[in-house]
C-alpha cells in the first residue's frame, strides 16, 4: 500500500482475512509514526465506530501508516514458535532427558 500497489496489497489482506480478524485497533502498522493505534485514534480518521465488519475494512492511511495483515496476537503467536524452538535448542544442551 505504501508503494501504491493497491491491488496486490488488497490481495494480501484478503488472503490473510481467512486466518485473522484484522481489527485495526489490534494490529501493527508500518510506514507511520506509531506501531499501534487505539480505537479512538482510528475512529478519528474513519467512521467505522465499533462495527467489526466496518473496522476490518480500514487498512490504514498514508498519515497513520498501513496495517500489517495479521493482528498483534497472531504476530506474537506465530513469532513465539520459532523463538521457543531456538531457546529450546540452546537449553537442550544443558538439560538432561527425563528417565
């Protein structure tokens, strides 16, 4: 979206919409001044209110930045798996297996 590639960006948002709710107040933003925004800040630039279907359509603006296709919870959940694997691999050198 930041490069002006609206159609490919919308395709990415659509594909990930089956895996994540994509609510803008629970998502990270890139290319903007803040990483996350509150519902009040989002409603100041959009008229979505609290309707989840309208909120899902908001993907950001040039001033706020653009929403990452996954919510913060999905980023944490899927990001913690490789991190846990790295930590386990490092710790397994010193831990003895259970009998």
